[in-house]
C-alpha cells in the first residue's frame, strides 16, 4: 500500500509541475512576444477583448481551480512529512501562486472588466487616453505575474532533485 501511495504522490506532484509549468510558460511566452506593447490603445482594446473573451476567461476558469486543487492534494499528501524539504518547497510554490492569484484578482480582473465593457466603436479622446493608461498598467501587471509564476514553477522544479533516490527518503529540514 505504501508503494501505491508513493506512486500517487509522485504522479500528482509531476502533474502539478506540468500544469504550473504550462501556466508559467504562458506568461513567459507573453513576455517574449509582447504584442500589447506594439499596439495603439484602440488596437489593444480590440485585441484584449478577443484574448480575454475567447481564450483567457474560459481556460483560466478551468486551469486556476485545477492548479489550486492539485496544490491542495499535494500539500495534503505531504502533510504527514511537514518537516520535509518537499513540503516546504510545495508551500513556497503555493504561496507564490497564491500571490499571483491575489494580484490577478485585485489588479488585472478590474482591467479586463473595464476593457470588455468599452464600446470601441464610439471612443472619445478621453476614453482613448484612459485606455492607453490601462494598457500600460496591464503590461506591467503581466510582468509582475511572470515573476510570480516563474518563482512558483522554479520552486516546484527543485522538488524532484531534493529527494534522496537511494532509499526514496526525503531530505528533512534540520531542527
């Protein structure tokens, strides 16, 4: 039975690593191809309505809860060994992810709502000025979220290397 639990723990850990890696990769791709920086405010508004409306909103509604669920399962399965390096790294990674989620909810979602409510066909000069300001903030938000996503992923990447492979014991934190 312990072999089965060991296998489940590893599968869930690597699944978490994969999902968080995809999430961090999405942010990394966004940084490598910063389309938003090349668009006028009106073009950005059109672009973001498409990206958020058809891609981000629907996929993150699944991916976010999946990541939270996988973090929860992994933390619960490793709770018995709460002094282990694996548990500590899981917690640190989860904190980075939690900060990313909190930052997104507080800073980016209001921007998404604002842009989705705009009537881009009837923009006044003041509306365009405000949209340009929002565009700059959104670009900075993604840069902050990239750092948090990469930190979460990098912390998870350490876990497989932190285990002592000779007898499948985990490194524990000294008292």
